[in-house]
C-alpha cells in the first residue's frame, strides 16, 4: 500500500500473497452460503468389478456451482472448507444426500455401495459416530451399503483415536477404505490394526502404470500386499484400456476412472445402471 500523490488518493500495491488471501476469504464467504443457496450437488462415479465388469458401487463427489464463480473444483474449495470448519456442515450434507440417493437406487433394485469421502476435520468431530448413525436411520440405508473413504494422513494425525473411531464405525457394519493409498505416511504396522476392508491405489501411480517402471512396481506391490493382508484393492484414475489390462493381470479387484465413466449426476448414473448393470 503506497500513497500516490496527494488528496487522500491511495493506490494499492498488493503483493500476490495478500491478493490470494483476500480471494480465499471471499470464496470462503461464498461457500458459507452454498448449502442454503442450493449450490452444492453430488456427482457419482461408478466403481466397477474387474472380474464381472459390473457396477458395484459409486463414489459421491461434491460439486459447487457458485452463482458468482461458476463451477469451482473440489481441489479449490475442499481445502477452504477444511480450514474454516465449513467441512463439518458440508460433509454432513454430503453424507445425508449420498445415503438418500443410495436408498433410492436400492428401491429401484440396484444394491450399490455408496462411498463418501471423509475429511481429516470431520474425522476429528466428536459426534461423528452419532451423526452417521442418525443419517443411516433417517435415510433407511443399511450400514453395509455405506463405505467411508479416509486418507492415510487423516488416520495418522492421531492414530490411536483414529483406530478407536474406525473400529466403532466398522462395528456398525459400515465399510472403510483408505483413499489415495501410497501418497501419505501410513505406517504398515498400523495398517494391520486398522479395521479397513479396502485400499484405493492413488491415481498418480495408476497414471504411470504402463509407462513408468517405478509406478508399475508400486502398483504391483500394493496389490500384492493388499491380497496378503486380505484387503480389497481398488485402482483410481483408470483412463486407458492398457491400464485396465495391466490391472487385470495384477489381480486388482475393482477400478474407477474416466475409462469407464467420469463422475456424473444422479439421473445420468441411473441411466448408466440401466444399461451397464
Ligand atoms: P478423491 O476422493 O481421491 O476422488 C477422486 C478424484 O479423481 C475425483 O476428483 C475424480 O473426479 C477424479 N477422477 C476419477 N477418475 C479419474 C480419471 O480417470 N482421471 C483423472 N484425471 N481423474 C479422475 P474430484 O471430484 O475433483 O475430487 C477431488 C478430491 O476432492 C477428492 O479426491 C476428495 O479428496 C475431495 N472431495 C470430493 N468430494 C468430497 C466430499 O464430498 N467430501 C470431502 N471431504 N472431500 C471431497
Ligand atoms: Mg475418494
Ligand atoms: Mg482418491
Ligand atoms: Mg485424491
């Protein structure tokens, strides 16, 4: 900020950082009202069984269509929601809507498992367990039809309490999976104590699977380890037939990716179920 000439006339020379900070504040304020303004919507990406080629579930992925900003990518607004604590009401909205949707699909005769992402902040919420229980009751979705995706860092932030919480969630019958596996600092010693049923191999490794020896080695090792620990394994971000081919050969259980379908709105998902289930 510098004085330019006289007469109380100021020009602002904001450094980049300051600009970024105020842009974030503005966006945070917009996000604060996103639920009541009906700007949030869930898209669904199929999870596909490699053995049968059928859709076995869906991952709910949040979309924000801001009146002021248009479509804001999750990579931008999820971190903001996380920092500001807005992820707690937003996450609850996501869970309720995803469970409602899955209950509707079950009524239509599609017994899918719906996967919902849980952020580190939600994971530290004292009443998370009660929230999940009451949403399942309200929506009538069986716990076995819900899967929660947590990242290694959310767990490792406080491993002892995370293991207790995950155990209670698991005891309800809800499935747990580790998202973006391989990108965090998960300790393999903890892995065997965690009541998770599935690992999701991060898409960065899948991307290099058919072109980089290192990525191929990592994917191979993760699948082998998952199998010996009796965990299911899902590959994220499958974009090509070659990648899928490689995953079939490695014995991967399930996959998600643009190769089969991008995340799509609920009505488009139902159409897809009708043709591909
Ligand atoms: P994630 O949970 O790992 O979700 C997978 C991301 O990969 C999604 O991005 C999805 O659209 C994208 N993806 C799927 N298949 C492909 C593919 O073949 N190629 C490529 N390049 N990308 C693919 P999206 O929807 O932008 O979400 C990004 C991240 O934002 C998610 O990563 C998750 O961490 C977070 N997120 C999204 N929705 C929610 C939510 O409701 N709650 C929380 N806490 N986090 C969410
Ligand atoms: Mg996920
Ligand atoms: Mg992921
Ligand atoms: Mg991710």
